C-alpha cells in the first residue's frame, strides 16, 4: 500500500443502478487505492458485476459520481476508463474466436496499428503471457477458437496486464481462476502480488475464498446491491466471510461418505489411452488432473456415445452440464424459463404441444430449489449474473429423467452458498441411483467423489477410490513421470 496521501485510482460514490424493479446497486461507495488488491465477494446477484461495469466504464450509474485520481469524471465511459489504465477480464470471456491471439491483441491495443503491427502485437502479448504464466506453451499465431477454455482465459488475463503504450493501472479480474488448474492459478496469484507490490491495483472477484484471503489486502462483501462489510484481509477467515455473505457453513456434512458400490451395475464405460473408464449406478466419479489434459474430451465422447444421432430419445440416457456456458450452454435470445425446460420438453408435452402450466411449475420448483435469483423466469437468460446462468444449466440437466449426468466444471463462478446446496442435491440424486461424472478444477469438489480418474496428456494414469481420494494423491498422479 502507498502512503495515506495517495488518491484513489477510481472512486465510485453513492452509486445506484436499477434494472426494472431490481436494485442492482443501492448506494455503493467504493475506492480503489494504488498498490492494493481489493477482494470483492458476495453471492451471485449481489451486485459485484454491476459495480465492476461502473468502474470499467461500461455502465453509467443512475445516481452517484465517479472520480479518478481525485478528479470528478463527468464523462466516463469505456474509452475514458481504458485511457486511465483500467482493464477488465469478465467471467464471460470476450476474445474473438475467429482471430489469432496476435490479432486479438491488435483489437485490444489500437495504437499497435501501422506497418509491422503483427511483430509489435506478437511481442506485447508474448511478453505478458511469459510474465503471468511462465511456461504457458501457447503459440501466439493460434486461432483463439482452437484454444481450450483454460488457454483462452490465460490469454485474456495476460492481455489485461499487457502494456502497449498505456500502462495498466487497475486490473479487474472476475473469477479469473475459474477454468485454471491449481498450478496455473498459483502462477496468476503470484503475478497479482508482484503487480500490486509495484504500485498497481487489482479488483479480485472470486468464490474461491482462500484465493481472496491469501491475495487481497482489503476485502469487501456485497449483498443485495449494497456493501455490507469492509475490512483488511488479515482479519477475515473463510468462516467469517461466508457468514458475512449470509451463508451457513455445513462443514463436515459436505465431506464424502464412503459408499460400497462395487456390486452396482456399470452404466457408462469408455476405453482409450491409458486405463479404461467406467462408472457404476449411483456413483459420483470425478475427473482430475491438470486442466486441458483430456477431461472435457472424455465427457464429450461419453455424451456422443449415449446420445441419439438425430431425434431425441423418449427416455434420455444422458444429460450434460456445460462448463463454457456461452459456447455450449445457454440460448442467449431465450428466456430463463425456456433455457431451463428445453431438455425436458418430451415430459412436458402432450401430443407434441408443450403444457405451459407444467413447464412453469417445473421451472418454479427448480428456481426455489437452486435459488435462481430473478424476479421473473420470463426474463432473458442474459439478465442473470454468470453464476445464476450456470445454475439454470445445472437445473436443466437435473430436471430431466436422464440416469447419467455429465458435469464439465459446472460450478464455475457459483457462490459458496449455492455450491453447498448443489453438493447436497448431487448426493441425494446419487443415493437414488443417478450417476454423475464430474470434471472440476477445484480440488474440494473432486474430493467429494466416490472414485476419481486422474488424467495426464490425454490418458487416464491413475484411479483413486475411497480414502485414497486426497489432494496429495491427485497431485502426485498429475505430475508424476509418464508411465513407460
């Protein structure tokens, strides 16, 4: 932190924003100082993304003021924010998938134009990638659409920290580690600390509370569009943060309980490189290992094998919860209701006509059960925060009769309270015979599984079960020398 005489890089005073009857911000005052990492936490829909949009210049508050370096900014928008060195990496990544990494860098940095711009853009983006994620292995001439979601997240984060003439002063990171494995997340957190130590500022939004606690200098808790707590990071604990957000920690209730399913019938199996994969009825099977080592590819193969080639089956065999919701999950022009019910239309239709009453009733049940925060399920899906969009995808899969549910890192950006509820739902459904195949980049979630397959370089290299499902064993299998 700099001295007491320093002025805030950006300060928002008494900001109010409403979307219809919903108060997204209700009088929020927030200052970000030079040389600090501000942790911002709260449930999905608490107002975090809205205040970030105000600071980023993407949203003008209906009431309140914005100052920069002690100066009132009467005309503040995205261009003015960028000119002041404000950069933002949103939870929904914004790279152009049809362009290369270098070409995306040119889009971000307008001053790179002119003769030889490719060389300059290549130098800028590669220098930043090497600084944030040493050993990243991402070629800058690759098309972004060909990158994994983890690689895309790495590129976008590195671009936010890059300097092409306008020095980055305030970096806003919204769930930046949601698709990164533990090793990549550690590299990013280390770079954040270096950036802050050099006088930069960071707003760090994450539902992974230990990341906030170990990286932030100050932590702000939001709830229902207001700031409800603000203290130095050193005085917070995970328990006190959860309590400030209004959640109840269930602790031991969410630990995996050993279950003997050895005699249960195998309902899913797949062979390929390494060990064979199989999942039994009622099992929760985890896919672990470093991100991008074949876990999502395995889920896609399992889904393709069990799905109909053309017409949907009357009795669905498998359901899928996408991790990249914008690419594989939501229908952006549809309502929340239609996004939730699309997988269950066979059960909701009579002679080919959807029973709207039954559709509304089922959606209302899941809205309550998984706490989708919206005043009206008829609102468009994009009216929801990212975490609430993910809840809709989860509800879509669980509301079907499919006996097998595939989950591709389904808790990306979901708040800690909802995670607890979802964990309980998964256990209840598994106890009734439903099978879950669960890929997660969060070690806590992997350790909730009955059995875990560890992936390395596209192959299954280890199978862990029962008490052997530990973080230590998973990491050891992930990094061990490749078997001969």
